[in-house]
C-alpha cells in the first residue's frame, strides 16, 4: 500500500503522544513489548523443541541403529555372522553388526544400580563413531577379554575410574543345591565414554562380544543385529526388503516403531506450545486495537480538521493504519532479533544463569541431554514473523476504519 509523505508524517506524530495522552502511549508501549516478547519466545521455544528432537534423534539412532533384527526372549540369532554379511549387501545398508544385549545390575564401591549391557565386537564398536569418538578415558585397544566401557555418569555415580573392578549381576540366577543364586562376574573398567545423553552415560555398559556371550549363556549366538542406513527416512522401505532375508522367528523393527510414542509426544508438545505462545501475540494485538480506538477517540477534533482541509477518508484510514501497524512491525522485528540472538547463545546464557542463581538449569536427569540444544529453521522463523505481522495489521483495520468514517461535523460539534 502506498503512503504519502503527509500520511507518514501524521502517523508517526500520533505515535509520539503528548503529556495529556500519556495513558495511550503506555498502552502502545505494552503492546510493543507484548508482541516483541511473544515473537521472541515463540522463536526460542520452537528452536529448543527442534534442537531437542534433533539431538535425541541423533543420539538414539547413533546408539541403537535405524533397524534392529531381534530374536524372541530366551533365544538368539545363531548364524549371526552369515546373516550380517547378507544384510551388508543391501545398497541402503552402511553398517550392520551383531550384539548381545541384556539388563543387569552393576555394583562397585558399595553402590549398585540397574544397567544395560551391550556386547559388541571391537571393530564394530570402533565403527560406531558416536561411541568411539567420545572416549573420555582409556583406549579402544583395551576393549577385549574382560575389559568393559562404562558411561561417565555411571563412573561418577559409582566412583569408578579406568582400571577399577565392576561387578555385573544377572537377574536370571543359577540353580544350586541351596536354591537359585544370582549369576555374577567381575570385570575391569577399560574406558569411559560420554555421548551427551544422560540415559546412556548413566546406564550403559559395553562389553566384548565373547564375554557377553559367556555371561548371558549364548554361545555362538547374538540377541540381535543392528543396522545403520544411508537414509534413516527409508527405514520402513528397507525393512520390507529385509523381511525376505530374515527367517522366522526373527523380526525386523525400525527406529520409528521403537520410538514412536516418544517422538509423537514431542510433536504434540511442540504443537501445543506453539498454540499457547501464539496467544501472547494475539493478546498484544488486542492491546493495539484498544490503544488505537482510544487514539481515534482522542484525535476526533484533529481528524475533523484534516477532513475539512481536504484529507480523504482513505488518507485518514492510511494514517491510522500506519500508526497502529508500526507498533506491530517494530515489535516483530525487535522480537525476531531478540529470539535469534538468544538461540545462538542459548548454552552460554544457561551457564551464566546457573552461575548467577547457583542452581542447575536443564538437568540431564530430567531432559536426557547434558546441554541445551537449539535448532532454528528458517521456514519456522518466517512463519512466526508472517503470523505476527498479519495479526498486528489486522488489529489496526477496525480502528482505522472508524477514524475514516468519523463525521467531521459531529466531531467538531461535541468538542
């Protein structure tokens, strides 16, 4: 819409309220702050939700694979070596490795807790870059015999370091003349890893494949085979192909099936947060409506004078439209800059607030991750900005229309 120099001059003059119009200026200021904070909060929350999902997805898939071929409870995959080689021939498969997995209880230095043991071959563990590139102590060469790798959180909780013993206790006991006795064995901590996800750093124990087979009594067998694909989004399609290779009773499970409830919950939470935070912008837009209606009522005499001097109804409408929309445009731009700046420096801000308040923000025990993620997507930022601008412009239409419909004679008569 084209605005003349006269219309711009009058619009911005009305934004600078005089002393007797201070209340109108206060309402406009709160409207500006409401829109700016609403836009900034919406951008920040969407970025954190996206980052949270991306970080969890990357870590879950980096550790658990895109597809898993598993055997029923109590059974194993006998010819796992031959089946693994068959799976690697698929062009979409970039990694396939057998594993022996089971739940246990671990104990060290008088502290016990539940854990997940995952037995892998040394070369397969080295190929899993999420683990091999995040070894904080120890060497991959020591991942052999009875040497195990544990997460840094578990090590801190149990007071472990490289070279210390850790006892692994199986829930399935051994039958003796005195009844069932828990099966246990002591291993040596050969390394500490930290992937940045609390659940894994606190509860996973990586054990050499042969040692895990002996402990879980699965000689020459595996509990499953993990598969990594070149494109995780093709998991369902590739799973359909692999079903022709895998024999019953083995089954193929893709990452979407295994984590469907978890990621569906994140998506629902994200959508709900978007709707709730949008209400902030809507409330701020109603503040613009109220402040502009009060401004039109206060400027009734000025409008009448402008009309008698030759200003058209269209000119009056454009003046008040520009005056109200300016609050929304400036507020949206300020909120966008604030939101983007916050997202770029979100981890530094979290660390500063933790130091200032002397409390732990975003604890890994609750949120699974050890640092606060933020991933901005351009299309979402554009969507938020477009929505805010549209709402603020729509909010000024009715007050501007009322100003344009004001009868000059009536306005001067009652002044």
